[in-house]
């Protein structure tokens, strides 16, 4: 996650899929879920920004602190 | 050498002419390839017809041909309507000719008719041969085995900026309703004619020199006649496309057109506009995917917290029930103890008029345990007295 700025889209969407599946798992308790949720929401924002307008949008998100670089 | 043993050139030519006219007094159908073609202001069309060795492309035979203006006026549109193309260099044709020999100009074939279905058939045969060759060389799956990025944004576009379909493609792509942005760069090439394959290959080479700057190469061209698009059946071009290190996407011609490079490309769609839609749809699909994941995340969280809250509520209720039961149990226990205490209270006995005898602070419950002279304490409901046993 620390390298989100350098991440390829395919990697990001794949990580997001994994995280969501983990959070959805009914056997998973709430311990540590907040971190997973935070990471997942960052990835959602990153992916959507990349789809919309590649670098420009992502750089803006990083500058605004909404996504950790 | 005597005079009788030589003849004049004119005589020789005339003899040749007469001999040919005798042998070819009727028109004949001839198949040949057009290696040169030009027409002038008079409307006459002058051709050079050749026959080549199939394996080596060596010219085996060659002849000049003429289509007089009066014939060309009807032949030209006839051929065009049947094949979708005008007569052009490189075409294999079947023409009906009259052999003509002129003392001055030599041999000429005067064209009176043409069979367009032969040309179309030859093109199809050539295409089939090319396809078989490509299949034997293992070219069919090479480019399609490359991974196309989920979001192909940086595009090298090989086409002519005047080509039909290029403007439509660019408009469709860059003015898409979703607002997705793409980066396109034109690599100009000829998109019809015999020089087209070489030109497209050169454009592909230019893209290859900057391969890291692009996600895919697009080869696009709008509709045209069969001969206009035959260049996309070229073997060398197909090999270049098959072996190209980036995915090659083609959008050539009309809905019904399908060419050899379409079959070796990574992805082929019917038209340039359809290719723009393909790219836009890729982005729309990923956006839908991201939105779906965000929604799943929300639902998962909501579900999880609701489940946990329900579990907590259930536990609290169970605890309450357990406490209630325990409370009742304890109450009952206390009540029982209270009853036992009450039952064991000596005050109850005294209040009924009985008395309790104590000696040395201990209850005496048998007369046999007392002797004369023992000092006892007798307890009554309203008090106690000291006494001595006088007699037993």
C-alpha cells in the first residue's frame, strides 16, 4: 500500500478484490477490520481516479492526502 | 549471301502479322497480372500484362495491352461495380483479347472484355494461401497471446490522417459520453494500394522504437472496395502484426470486411468506430467493477456490524435471563435460610411458655445430666433466673 503511487491498475484492483473478499468473510471477526477498510477505500478512490483521468487525478489525490503515496 | 536469301524488315513484320492473324483470328481469354496501367485524356487505357512464376515472382511473359476508350467507357464501371475497385496494378485479371500485330508497334493485345469474378476469385485464393502459410508458421495466436492492459489508454494509431474513418474514430474516442481520457498519437501510413503494406510496416517499426510509451497499437481504416483493402491480406504485413511486441487492435473496413491481419491481430473489430467503442467499454467495465467493489465493501461492513450487534444483543439478553434466574434462585435460598434461622430461634420456644435451662452457658437438655448442688440459669420469655438444684 505504501507504493500506491507506483502501483499498476491491475495490481490495485486485484488487491481491492482480495480485501473486499476478506472483509466479506463471515468467519472474520472485527479485529483489524478498520485497517482493511481504510486500505480498501483508498484503493477504491485510487482505481476510480485512474479510470477517470490517470495520473492527473491520482497526483491530486496524493497531494490532498486522501491517498497515501 | 544473295538477295533472295534476305527480306526487308517490313516484309518480315507483315509475315509475322499475317501468321498471327491466321492463328488468332478469334478473340481469346487470357489470364495475366497487370504490372503497369495508365490512361490518358483520350480515354484509352494502356496496360502491361505479365505472367510470373508462382514461386519466385520472376516474369515469364509480358505483353502490352490496350483498352480503347469506346470499350473502356463500359468496362471500367462494369469492373468497379462487380469488384468494388477500379483496375489497378497488381491485380490478376481475365481479359478477352484480340491479338494484334503492327509492323510499326509490334504485338498488342486489344482488350474487349473482362471477367471480374476471376479477379475476385484470385484475391480470395491468394488470401487463402496467405492464411495457410501463416497458420503453418504458427502466427495466428502470437499477438493474441499478449496481455492487453485492462485500461489501454496510450494508443499508437496507424492510419492515414485523410483515411475514411480516422476522424470518426478520433471523435468517438475523445468525445465519449463518460469523459474518459485517452492519449493518441498518429503514425501516418498509406492505407491502400500496393505500397500500403510496406508503409504500414514502416509505421509499426516507428512505434516499436518507442514501445514503452504505448499500451496498444491500432490499425484503422474506413470502408472501401475489395481492392482498396486487399493490402491488409499481405503476408509480410500479417507477419509484422503477428510478431509485434504490443497488442495490435484492428478496425478495418465495413461490417462485412475481414482481412488476414484481422486474424493475426490481438483483437479485431468491424470498423474504426467500433474500435473506439471497444476501448471506451473497457474503461466503463472497470469503473463498474470498482463501483461494485465499493458497494460490496459497504454492504459487507453493514452486514458485519449488524451481525456483531445482534450477537451482542443476544448475549446481553442471555445474561439478563441468566441473572434473573440466579436472582430468583438466591432469593429462594435466602428465604430457606431465613426459615431455618427462624426455626432454630430459641426465642420462639420461650415465647410459647417453655423455658431453657443452661449450665455453664450451655443448654441442659437432660435431667440426668444435673446433680444436686449444680447451679443453673433458667431462661424465660421475659427474662432469666439463677437457681441451684436442691434435690434430684
